C-alpha cells in the first residue's frame, strides 16, 4: 500500500510543489529525469533545486539514482501529493479521512467537501507495469509509457465513462479528477461478495444487476471486469463501480467481454444461491437479450 500523504500537505511549501511538478514534466520524456534539467523544468535556481530535492527525498516523494547519471523520479507518494493539492485548490475536497479500500490497482479514501465523498488513486502499473501496459487499450499503442502515464490515463478513462453513464446507469456520481485521482460519490451499502441475501431477494438483486449491465450496454459500454467485488448492494438497489477497463460496445471483443461479465455474475449467484439460480441460466442467451435491448427479467431465462 502506498503511504497516505495527506498529512504532508501542510508542511510542504510552494517551491516543493514546483520541484515535484518539474520532475513530473521531465518524466514525460524519460523515467529518470537528469538533475541538470530540473532547474528548467521546475523554474527554480540550482541552489533551490538542491534544497527542494533534499526535502522531497526526506519525505519519500522522489527517488534518486546515480548509476549512469544523477537522476530523479517521482514516487507514487509524490504523484499523490500533486493530485491531492490540485483537488484541494480546486475546492473539490476539503478534508481527508480514513481508507475505504485498498487493492492491487487502486487505493480509495473517504474525503469530504459539501458531503462525504470518495477519493480513488489509480495504481495501474505500480506492481506489474509491463503486464498492464500490454493489456490495457489505453496504453498498448504507446511506445514510451510510464506507470505515471498509465495510472493517469486509467483515471481519465474511468472518470469520462462515469460521466457518460451517470445517472442513467447506477454508478458512483463523478465529482472531479486530477492526474491519477478521481473524486466520486461515496457509496453506501455492502459489497456484493460480503452480502447474504434472503431467499426472496436473490433473483430480484440479480435482476437489478443485469438491468444495469443492460443500461450500460445501451449507453455504449461493457464493464469488462464485472464480479461480485465491484458491486455494492443497499436498500435502494445496486451500484456498479470500477470502470477503467470498460470497452465501447463497438469494440472488437465487446461481445466476448459481455459474456464473460455475465458468466462471472451468474456464476457467483449460482455458487452462493444454487437453490435459486439453476444451471440452465445461460450467459449466451442473456448476452443476446442485452445486446438487442430485450432483457426484462431473469425469470424469462430460468
């Protein structure tokens, strides 16, 4: 887990952010930014660059190497700091709270503005950059790609998709985005994987979830990573989150991804509630109904 940097903001000075922004700018061209280029990128003097590098190194915001040349790169904590400061300056968030969830490809925290919100830092590429770079549509065509670029593109992509889907599809309301960070509505309820439904609720909740898959398809998107771990359930219904891997319905593999999403969801309900979800519920038939906008209820397929 990447360290929470919210507590660093009050002790950092404007020139520290100039230095961090300078390293960020230099990383557009190379993973490691040569020390001699930092005055130009940061608009700081040589002496000021040295002083600010010391402060940022001490706080774990940048990393230094001296094998071939003296170079610097942002740590994820440094990138978090830049994004968080921008969101605070934009009045998107005003307070930082406790962690809501930590995963391989994101960290989520509670934040506040006019109401409780959620701040999601994308971490794509942090632990397995080569695999993510190869598999994700939003990075695979680029020759020079860093983890920073990968995470930012994932955030931009997810935020854009949420803006297109909300409010017609039950997804978190998008509030703001900067670099690799997204601010969105904080979801109420319980993750589907942690929910124990009553007998009379099972098919109803499955109906709700398949209806949201159908609405997303009608809006032009397939989630492409659907599982019991990215659905929240509450008294008002369901909410689907984690959309950075979504593909448009005209994508060459969209039908395959749709069937896989349905197989994952139906398979989960079948394993957990076998007495209510029979083996005869076929993902292919559901996918056809969703694709031609004829899905109404799962009861038609049972």
